[in-house]
C-alpha cells in the first residue's frame, strides 16, 4: 500500500487526476470504477478541467459505480446514478450509456446483482477504482461484518452510515434508505489499481485501521491490505492517527517523480 500525505484536497485532486490521466493516455478504453461521496470530488473537478482543455478524454472509456440505494425513484437527486452524473459523468465526454450502476429498483435483486458482476467482467474488469471510506471503515457500502469474499449484493445500512448520509436528505434520517446494492469486497479487490481518498479528522480512525490495523470484517477496508496496488491519498487530518506517518512522508518524498502513482 502506498500512503501519500498531501497538504490539501487540491493536491489530492491533482495526484488522483494524474493517475487517471496517465491510465487513459496509455489505455483510452480503460474501465474506471467510480465512487460517489465528497472525497473524490477534487479528483473529478480536476479531471473536468483537464477534459475541457483536451488533456484527457473519456470518449472511449467506460465506468462502473460502486453502489446504489435501494428503492429511490429514478429521478431522485440522491440516487447515486444521478449523483455521479451531476458530479462527474455529465461534466466530461463519456459517451451516453458508458457509465453503469447497480439497479436499486430491480424487482429481482439477486439477478440484478449477478448481471452487474457479469457486466464488469464482460468489460474486461476495472482498471482503476476510485474509493472513499466511511467513518466506520466501509468501502462502497460494505458495512462492518461484510464478508471479505463478497460480491455485488444487497446490504442493510448501519444507523451510523444513515446518520452520516442524512445531510444529503435535508437532515431527515427517516428519508435515508435502509438498504443498498453494493459491489462486494472481492469485486473491489479485483480492480487492477485502487486509489482511496480520505479527507478530514473524521476519517482518521478508519484510515488507521485501513493502513495499520488487523485485517478484519469489522473494518472492511482492511481487506485492501491484500491488494497488490493500492494508493491511499490523505490530508494531514485523515493521516493524524497513523503510527508510521513520518515514514510514509519520507518514502513519498524520496520517490522519483517518473514513477507516478
Ligand atoms: C458513502 C458511499 C461510499 C463513500 C462514503 C464516504 O457511504 N457509499 O462509497 O466512500 O460514503 O463518503 P464521503 O466521501 O462523502 O465521506
């Protein structure tokens, strides 16, 4: 796991955007794993700026989102399909239909989950997965207790996650769905490169477990310790509970620029 501690979200956005720009330059048909949430926004903003100047293009790329609430109407502004469209997809040059998400309105949920796994496989698998992390250590919506070998399926959201996300539903906890569909931990682990972003002190405990804790279903993100190519982009607040923070800083400082992330 490569740990990069940066001064602010603009620096995180720039480095995260570099990883995607470099990928698309060598593989224009790359498959991107897209995350919703506030953490990746700086990356999306930077990619939007680069796309508008022609530095990067998504015209041949495709994408798969991580998760979706169950039961929200198709036009609900907080459905993750609409959120990712607003925050990123509609701002760059993806062709219509190039970005897919799990169907949270399907009548046959297990069939929809299996179809989503099949679609990712048919696309050749995810080349680069962008991730945030929940305060309880979830990735996607793989809440504590998730099977470390899980695939796309329905999950019950924890009360903590629903409280965290109530801010997007006018602070109304009852309006936050109780269930979601999410790529599983094994699905996420199959991506070729994972770039996880965490910003702010609220994420410090989860980041500590992710990087330095024991691998455990209690902190689902810890499964990423088993992945051969994970880059963790942090601000100082999110890195504040890392025991080896000085070592990570020295390592990154000494890294030759040509290596990229
Ligand atoms: C949600 C999403 C996750 C996201 C997490 C953190 O629960 N399902 O994919 O990583 O929130 O969100 P934020 O980046 O806004 O803190």
